[in-house]
């Protein structure tokens, strides 16, 4: 096996190798790296040529070369374009060649550790050569290195050997050519490259001292590959940019622990790109309006964005500002119109103590108000709160609260007239800005702008709001897909303190109690530390003449975000296990982020449709471990709004014989069981209004069967997903000639073996069903030939 070397050890690669007289390097992914996931992704950037055409031309030219000469299929870029454009003259084809090389140059850079190794070789007086399997000729490759990495890097190279010019690859005879032209002893050359076979094994076979450059850990390879997949789905294809590859490669070895690794590799690229975007937006606001732009990062979720911004832009002042949704709403309730709007929008979400607290009605006053309402009038509370008496009280308290908030801003920032207050948050709708922007602008004589990582407003507010991800650069479906799981990123952006609920004199904040467990806070801090490590090291692995394009950076961030939200790795899910989310509404309500056990039960009992009406927050995490197709189905369905329903996933059914009896008569039918997940089926047997006892004759078809669950529920709620569990009652089955041989696994003694379930209490005019989830394990060799009448429950038929 060849020796390997990690990227962070490249600069010291000459140490420990005796007798080295020359340094030999592979070019692509060793010296020159690209901003894209794979080399062929550059083909997306070619004008007038599709990626498919470009790949076809490459294959066709190589096939022609092999058939004509037999020895090798190495070809030049000019020969590839001659195959692709046979009817153009040489000058016209050369323009296409130059455009492809220019596209490469815009998105290539030198890997800094490799350049440091070249400098060390020169310091020791060693020549440096490039040995590359490439369709670029020597002058073209040198020109590309010079254009992408600069003259200093190109000038350190003494000779370039390209496979297309010598018509032989490194795995064939190219190293023989190198030895002949350099007149070097093989063991006097140290060759390093990222291809295990072409660089390391072939180099060793030719007698060179060779090292295999391992760019990434296995988990990073998987993460980057799945980023490409998620990004393609979110953005409808296009170039798979990943400008963070070099930073991950160089620095991931210094990261310890899965939480820090998650912050570094998954959260870091997202938040770093957000910080760069915020800096550009602030500069644009300053140019447009003059005055000073005050960057106000809204706590709590603004904590990590501020920390990352400060790490990248340490000379730009920022402010940590505590204005929660609760606080902004409290300050906005200063007149009857605002009060009425709030009541209409929020009263349906629960009209209790928390609802009244937001309206400045607390303590005994709140209890007396609720106790005095008639129980049979659902509109009584809304009507009472809009009486003149209550509107006057709430308005006065809202104005006093708004004054306290203004004093807080004055103490924290003290903006001058004409300045711009730039509210920074991760998103979604810019609620805080919508509530208080007008008040702040009038009070201080300033402009108020909001800048968000993700922005999707319900109303067209007309306020100065912009999102890094917004309708200006993505469609609604993309934003809604990200928004549905965005709470995961929020978990790692916040800090362990309660949400602000009020302000005291002197700019002091009053916070709610912290509801999140200490263990979760420590995990979050480790993730944030990893994210900050990425921010501090981002770009240090690159030596380039052309900066990363905004489009490349944006696409890289979107791909990283979509992958984190919908295709989290196993180690990332472990980091978030038992995470809770506390809602920033002034109350003490917390919700579990995800529940893998509930997912497995739901998938077995309903298939993917258990997700419908789920109350948990991070459903994609529940699907990981259930197979990649399941996760991709969820992502695809959400991204494209596919109208997929329960029967669409049931491409086959399994007939199950049932015996129905109500004490007076009995009859036999067949229910078609539908597949759910992992080989399980659900048989839904209609029983009327609790009328029938059901016997399921498993022994007729199976020798071994696994019974997952048996429960009663209304027929009308069967396809309501997780919401149906609130109407579900567990059944108690009785087993006849079915021997339990392991947990949930039964041996059917004969063809007459059955499971019987007595009906639940009679439900007045409610059609009920018995849902039995089972998995066939061993079929019975010979089943009876008679076939009872089929009964379909999913079309609405009932007994």
C-alpha cells in the first residue's frame, strides 16, 4: 500500500525522505484546485456547449485515438473540440478552447499547502516539475496556472509533463518519459498526487518515492457529495460550486469531536458566506444613504452571525441588540388598529395567559378577565379586549413599553439623525422589523433596514428588507423548503440566555427564564466553536488571482444549507439528539426537535404519510437511517410540491383474509394490505361503528409473521398522518394457534391460525377501522385455493 499524506502535512512532505533530488507534483486537485465539486462541473459554464456535448466529445475523441493508434487514448483539448465542432475552421475552434481555459482560470486556485511545499523545495535547491494526466498541452497548463494562481507559483515550476502531449498517462508510460527527460534516478524523485493509482501506485511501480494526497476524511467526501445532490435539487441543476473544499481539506484535521466538526464543516460555510453578504449590504447602504450604518445583530439568533462577522471583519463595529418578537410586538401595541390586528392574527393560536401577557394584561387582572368570560361564546375574549376601556389600557402600556425600548436603543447605540439601523437576523419574515421599524425611524430620525439569511414575507411590507436567500434569487418553493426545516440552523445560532420580555431604566433587559438543558447548551457552544474556526481559516488555503465569484459562494452556501437540513449525517444527528426548541414568545413552551423512535413507528404504520400533520420540528432527521431514498423523497416532494398521496406509494398490495362477525352473522372477506416501510404492511379493516369482531387469518398465507401494532381509529382520519394518533385507541388482540417465538414474531401453527380483535365501544355514527401493521416473514408453501370477495377500505367501502 502506498504511503499517504494529509493536506496539513504537505509543507513538510520533504522531511523524512532521503536522497530527494526533485519534487514532482500532480496538477489538478494537488496544486490546482477548483471551486466546483468535480472537474466536469466546469462544463456547465461553457457558452454554446452543453455539458452532455462536452463529455460526449471527450469520449468520442478518446475512442477515435484508441482505435487509430491502439497504444493510448490520451487526447488534447483541441482534438476534443475538433470532434465536437467538425464543421468549424481551426480559428473558430480555438476560440472555444480558449473560452474553456478561461472558465477554468476563473474558478481555479493554487492549494496553499502545496505552494508552501514548492517554496520549501526551492529553498533546498530542488527542481519542481508537474506531471499531469490532462488534455491541456504544456503551454496551456502553464498559462492556466499563471492565470489562476499568479506568476510566483508558475515561476517555481521548472518543467511540465502532460499526458496528452506524450500520448501516455501516468498509469502507462508517462513516468518513464519523465525519467528519460530529467535524467534522474527514480528514487531521487518524490511524487505527490491525489490519485491513489495514477500517482502513488504507478509512481512506486516506476521506482519513485510516492505519496498519496488524501484530500478529505471519508465523512467529508460523503458530505460534499450529498451537498452536490441537495444543491442540484434546490437550484434545478447548474454548476455545483463548493468553494469551501480547500478550507475543509486543510483544517478539518485540527477539529476534535463531532459537534465541533459539524460546526466547522456544515454550519461554517453557511454562516461565513452570510457574513460576507452582510458586509457587502452594509457598504451598499452606506453608499446609498450616507451617515453611519449601525449593524444591529438581533439576539438571540443573531449571536453566531455576529461572532462570525466579527471574526471575518474585526474592524467593523457591531452591536448585540436584544429585541425579541415578544418585545417588538409589545412595543407596537400603541393604538386600536394595532391591537385589533394582533388579536385577529393570534387569538386562534391559544387565548390564555400567554396571549394576554403579550397584550400587557398580566397577573390577577388576566385571571379576572378570563374568569369573567361566558364559556359558550368563542368571541367573548376578542370582544372584551376591543372595548374602549381595554384598548385605552393596552395602548397606554404599549406606549410606555415603546419608550423603554427606545431608551434601550439609545443607551446601546445612540444613533444620530440620518444614520441607518441595519437589523441582522437569520430570518424568516423580518417580524421584529415589521413591528417597530416605523417607531424607531420616527423616534430617532433614522432609516431602518433589515438583512436576513432567509427571507420570505407573507405580506408585501414595502420595508427595506433583503435576504441572502429571498425571492430575488429563489422561487417560493425553494424558500419554503428551506424554511420548513430552518429551525435546525437557528438552534446553533442562538446563545444560552432567556428571551428579552421587557426593559428597565438605564437600558437593562428583563429576560425570561432559560428553558433549555445545560447539556444542549454545551453542545451548541462546541458547534459554534467549530463554525468560528472555519470563519477564521476560510480562504487561507487558497492562492488565487480571481476572487470567488458571488454566484459561486451563494450556490455553495445554499447547497451546504440544504444538505444540512435534509440530509444530515449520522454523527450530526447524534449531536442534535434530544435537542429542544424554546419558542421566542415570552412563554415557557419548549418542543422536541425530532423523535427517531416516533419516526420508525410512524413509517411502519403509515409509510411516509406519517409525516402529515406532524408536530415535531425537524422531520428530515427522523428519516435518516431509514434509507436515502426516503430522505430524497421528502426533499423532492417539498421542493417541487409534488401531489403524491398514499396510493401512489402502494405499487402493489397484499391480500389478507379476514373473518368478520357481529354475533349474529359471520362472513369472510379479503382486505388489501398496503406496503409502508421496511417490508411492513398495514391492513385497514372497516368495522362500522364498533360493530364487528375481526379475525385476521395470517396462517392461511404465512408460517411466520411479525405483528407491529393493532389499533382502532376513524376511517376518515386514516390518511391524516400523525394527527390520526390523537384519535387512535390501541387494540388488544387474541392469538389462536399463533405461538410467539420472539418479541412481536409469531409462528402460525396451521392454515387456520388467526389473530382476533374484539370491537371497541360503539361510536355513534362514526365509521371505525382496525389498522393492523405486520411484516410477513415466511410464506406458507401451499395456501387454500378459494378466493373470498375482495373488500377495499381505501376507496371508502365499509362493512
